[in-house]
C-alpha cells in the first residue's frame, strides 16, 4: 500500500509538471504536427485537456510495466482517473466562466491542479480497494482508454466546430 501511495504521488507530480510543460512544447518544436498530438496547439479547452490526459497515460504505461500488470483494477482505476479528471476540468471551467463571463489564468491553473489531485485520488482509491471489478468492467475501462486516445489524436488533426475546440484567443470579425 505504501509502495502504491508513493507511485501515485509521483504520478500526480508528473501530471502537474509534465502537463504544465506540454503547454509550451508545440511552439518550441516549431509547431510540429506530431508534437501537436500531445501538446497544446491553441488555447481551446480541448487542447488543455491534453495536459492531463497524456502525462497520465505516459506515466500509466510505466506503472503498468512496474506493477500494474499484477493489479486487477489497474485499467479501471486509470479510466476513472482519466475520465473523472476530464469531467472535473470541464465542469469547473464551464462553471466559473459561466458565472464570471471570462477566463482567468489563475483559476484555470488551480482547476487543473485540483482536477489532477481529485482524479488521482479517485483512481488510487479504486486501485487499492478490496473490491475487485469483474472482467466486463475491466474490458469496458480498457476500451474507454483506447477510445479516448484515438479521439484525442483524431481531434488534434480534425477538430470539430464545437465550442470546446475553439481557441478563445482568436476572434474574427466575420
């Protein structure tokens, strides 16, 4: 248990620091499209979700190789972390911008950190619980992770015309 707690602390720090760095990588690599799969290409909410998604997935691969293959709830816990983090970011960002009418960088950063902390906590609680999920739930969780990866890659190249994909820093007269 102590071993797992340490890994989740490392993962949480990795997501926060790695996600923060991903904010700047696209421009550092001269807007390379491959890098744009993982890093922010613009200031849309979708692009900001990558700050949480990719570091969590990358660290989860390392975790799986180290100990995750021994844990019955591993993929379910990771799916819970991913999707709860996404839901928290969306709920909190749309909630506060709906109330005050505009984005605030400090609130955005705090929301990112709080969402990472809470989503990691949810995943940790499931991974360390005595409850063992059944095979069907594990399969569904694994499919949800793969679907998320595919959608993030696809939408990085072909963003729909929904507000979540719009860059709020770009304004058009027509």
